[in-house]
């Protein structure tokens, strides 16, 4: 994986993404696009497997539907 592909992947997936993981995926999959799609699909699957929202009255409320929609849009763009 060259520098341009690495930088593109980090711009798509976030700077905190593990470079060793990206390199291993790139070796296996062969393209940056395929790596990005696989990572985003895994992130989406993780969100879909957990509750969409959690609420503790008066304490906290969490809703991940916007995150799910964002991952779906990102996949469509890729």
C-alpha cells in the first residue's frame, strides 16, 4: 500500500484506524476501496447488532440511528 492509498483510507475511516490492520486488509483485498468498504461494513454491522437506542430517564439517552444512516451513505459513496 503506497502513501496515497494509506492517506485516502485514513481520510475515509479516521486517523485513529489501525494502520497494521489496514495494511493486512490491503494485502488480502488488493485495493483501498475494498478495504474501506470492508471496514465500513464491519462498523455498520456492529451498530446494527446492538440496540438502536438506550434511554435512562433523566440520566442519559443514546440513539445511533444517525450513525447507521451515515455508514449507509458512506457505503453508497464507496
